């Protein structure tokens, strides 16, 4: 959202309606801010706050993000006040809880358009149907290349120690257990360290498997890290062994600073890297294949450098300005259609 506003057309104005204002930096954004202080998990007062926000700011287009406790009242109040409203697909869209069904119904009845930041083919059939009913489009997340500074460097940064990094929730989808089993297959001659950033239900299993395979001393579990970009920049290789992904932001972040990537051959990854040879693609269900992909970079510095350069070219396609232009084109179309009707 910040990048979208940062690269917005100069004539546009914005308002943000948020809950509890947990991000202090938002006060510095060039927006009119409306804050709802939530009184509980499900707060009916949010409908009133949405109504007041829309009445006072009088937007041309409303873009609803997340979570459902916010998106549902925002969708309903936008429709009541006759405003065109965009509903966002933020990840792989599926019914995971009862509130998702309510949100889906609100989007079906109230939204004007759906915009997804990831491949629609990965979402469930109901969300694919909604996407087509609402003339949906896909706009990948953008990246602010002006923030790179001097962190770009296509060479192994850590001397004899080869530093791998894993970023994500420690859950079945992210496949941390198979990555650890793969690393256990590496010959002892390799000097490596895996830095794991994230928390989740499989953390204890990951520690147990690493201990059983005698590699626990090579793995550091750091937990959640707010400044993950700097940690990627300090690494030699990013590993993404996921069985499924939405929009793989961490992949693009790594490629943008010429950090090579070993990643699963799944739709979301292939949509970014294609046949660019910018990453080594592996089968996430095969620890031996994952290990071979990692060894390819460890053993071949030429391959490492080539992938780093090609990856940088891939990342440049995801510039935040390009993303912003696409969003504002869609907003303008919605506004014109609304005025004509």
C-alpha cells in the first residue's frame, strides 16, 4: 500500500481507514487517516466508521484489502453509498474459516472488480469464478528499487562459510522439514549455515529432525525478523522449498540484489522466473533434488554469478512504478464507468 501511494499520480489524493494504527510510519504518509479503535475481535462499530469515512472523504474508488473483519463492513458500506469498490486477492484464496465465506458473499454482492496479486489458477474454484464474474485482473506486487542502495553484489559474501536463508512461516506449505532433510544429504566437506526466519507449528519438528540428522549446529532459528531484506542481503543463497505460494515477494527481493535462489517448480515461482535461468528449480517433494540444487551453486561459482545477473534482470520487471501505473489505470476505468452509469 505504501508503494502504491508513494508512486501515485500527483493529482490523486488518498484516505486510509485502518484499525488500531499499529504502524506508526503511516502518520508520515501523504494521506488522510481514519482510525477505528477496535473494542473486540468482531466490532460492529466498524460499519459506522466505514460509513463516516466514506461520507467525509467521498472517494471516487474504494480499494478493500484485509482482513475480513475490516473488508466485510468496507464492502457493504461502499455498496450502500454507491461507490465502485475493488476487492483484493492477497494470497491463495480458499475457504479456511467461516468468516471467509461471509467475506466471499460480501465481495460477490458488493464489489465492482477483483484485483489479485498472484496467479488466479492457484485459488479455489469459487474464487476463480468470482474473479471472472468481476472482470478480474492480476497485478503482481511491486518492489522499490530506490531502496536498494549499495546492497547489490553478485558474489559470495561470507568467505568459506556458505550462508543459506529460509524466510517464511514454519508450516507444511513452506516445507521447512524437507529442506532440513535435504541439507542432511550434503557431504560433510561443505561448510554451510542455514538461517531460518519465521515461526510456526513445525518449528519443534524442524529442530528435532535437524538434531536427529546431526546438523542442528548448522541451523539457526531466528524467529520473526522485521528487516528481512537486510538479512537476505547478508546471505549467499535463498531457498524456497514451498509446495505452494501466493505472490513470492521474498523471491523478487533476493533477485533484486543478485542473491541466487533455489526454488520449487510450482506455478507462482514459474510465473516470476519462467525460462530465464535466473534460479535453480527443484521438486519440493524430493530432498535429494533440493540438495542437488543447493550443491549446484556451492560447486559452480560461474553458475552462481550467471544466475545472479539473470535474476536481477527478472526482478526489474517488478518495479513499483509499473505496479502503481497498472493500479491507477484500473481505478480510472472504474471511476469513468461509474460516472457514465
